């Protein structure tokens, strides 16, 4: 098995690697549905990135002697190309990409027999088990609601991609800065770690925030993105011509693979590329673009003389990932919306009521010159008489739905909450997209598209009004 590079990661605390060109994407963990008669390494089926994929856990091979500590399984899934299809591999922490010229391939060990381990990679003083996705047998599962043929789970991956639609892609690390997504080029990424201890440096340039300890050494921490004096956050360590240099950011969302048809060249003086991420064009920031003008000034402050070949071989992404939700109250019950779908929160204004509207469709309202439809959750989710007029005006949450904006009315606002990914359970319900576990309670996350579907009596012309369209 030849490859140009390898993605390293751990499974139950043991280092593994796969060829980078077999990695489709890295996704947050999701709950799998068990399959009858499946072998121990097959967790079941799960929806990953909108596709139904089989989920494998290498710890299920008894000969490897692996066990997740504390009974908690890894929180990330690596989507791999296997044969003619795709499968999701459960992992713990994700490491950096290892260039092929910096590793040596050795034979598999006896305990690797009968497993997908094709050999051992030697990288410095580390030994990583090299997995071959084509050896990941899925066994025979039951036929589920006609979704699969009888042999769909026998020795091959489910959901084979249409080869005619395959598109070249790039991998990006999505991070957060002041609540907004940012895209980092992974070509020079060595390590991401949470910032806990930062020691200031006297007489350093303004872009330098100090030195932070990581992996028994020190890394220079800079702030070219403008995080400022906010505490906490993360540091992405980049390989530069002067040695490893850290860049601060507020949070880390994860690794995504973006098709090249969603990438275009940047303008003069800007980063070389911009990418379409969930409908927003973002600059793809590289180490050269962020630090190029500063390297000469900060070179003397890089610890340990600045070894350009130091690749921090124990590199990894943070153990936990988070999602953000806006919680609010409707009739003394707490609900949530994905924060990325919320545009603003405003005081409700006068509404133009329309004849023949649904009980929960409350007409039209004017928000800063935009005419928006209004959905009153106090009617839609009412436990009392349907259609009864609420006593208070409530609060208006402007939510993006199908490319437009709708004013959703609730009783009162709570706050933005940061929830660990493992505390978010996806659902498939008309109104509910997920359930979050918070303070020993289960809080439903409303599906914006389901709200408009429930308001089927909204006039089609009103639903077609995009955000920013004024009334004629």
C-alpha cells in the first residue's frame, strides 16, 4: 500500500494511521443504530455528513487488546474510502499529517493477523499501526427497510459514491474567532492545543502574546488574527521557515473536506484562496499569509533556536469539540436553536395580520426596512387552546430558513450555551433536529425548516420573500 502521506490518530490511546488520500472527512461523533448479526467491530449504521454509513470500532478486534478508558468511546469519526464505498472509523484524538518521506514501513506484528492492520509506521521513536481500509470487513447485517441489498454489509462499504460525481477537494481546519468561523490551511499545521498557561515575553513585537508549554517544550504564541486579551481559547501550531509558531484562536470546530469547486482564487493582497463554507465565503488563511510579514521580527523569540524540521510528532487536535445553541423559553419550557442559524434577537414590532393564515403564523412585520414573516412558537407549541392570543409581546428571534429570514416569537430569551458534542443527540423529527443534555435535563433543538412546514398556510408569495426584500 503506497501513499503520499498518512493521517495519524489514536484509538483507545493507541496510535494508528491511514493513507491521507483515503480520508474523505473528519466528523463529530454521532450515535449508531446497532445491526443484528454484526461482528464486534461494527457498531452499526449512523448518519454522517448526511450519508448513512457503517461505523467501525477497531477496538472490537480482540487480538489487538484495545479498550476505551472509562467506557467512553472516541468522539470523532474518520470517513474513509474503502473499496467502492465509504465507511466511518471511530477514533479519539486526531494527529497531524505525516509525510511519506519521514516514515518507514515495517511488517505487521503477529497480533495484527486477522485485523485491518497492514503494517507498522516508524516515525521517530513512535510506532503506529497502519490501517488498510480495504481490509475493514463489515460482516453480514440485516436488511433495513429496503435500504440495502442482502450483501450490502458483507465485506464492502455501504453508500458507494457515484464515480461520475467525484470531485477533488482540500482539507481545512475550521476554527472560531469572535463567534465566526475561520478556515486554516492544514498544509503547515502541526498541532492544536488548548491554551491554559501563557508566559509573556518582554520587549517582544505586538503580535507576540508569549510562550506556552506543550509536549515538554515551549511554543511561541502569536495573535495575527486579533483574538486580543481574551483568556482561554486554542493555539494552532504551524510549521514555518524559522520553526514552529503558534497562532491564537477562540475555538476549534473540526476538520472538513471541501470540494475544489467551492474554492476560488482570492483578490490581490488577500489570502490565495477563499472557500464557500455553509453559504459564506471565507479566506483560507495559511501560515505564510498570517505570519509572513512578522517572521523576521519574531524569529529571535522562537524557543530552542527554531528548528524548521521539528514536526511535534505527538500532534493532536483537542479531545472535545463543542457546538453552540441559543436557549429560550416558550410556555415555561426550554427550547434551543443552533446558534449559527440565528441572525439577531429584536423586540417584536407591530404586525400586519393576513386573512386565512395558520394559527401559529402571525402575519408580517417590518425589521429595519425588511418585511419578514412571523411565526409565534407560543401558538405552534401551545399546550392550551390552539390559536389563543398570547398575553405578552415576547421576543423575536430572527432565524435563517431556506435562504430567507423569519421572525420566530418566544416568551423570553435565556442565553448562548456551549455544549460538548457528545451531549448532542441527533433526532429525525418534524420539529426537532436534536436533543441536548444540559443540567440533567433534555432540551429539544428545533428544526427551522420544520417550523415553516408546520405553518403550511403561509401564503407562497410570503414564503418566497428573501431576507432584505422590502414590501412593494
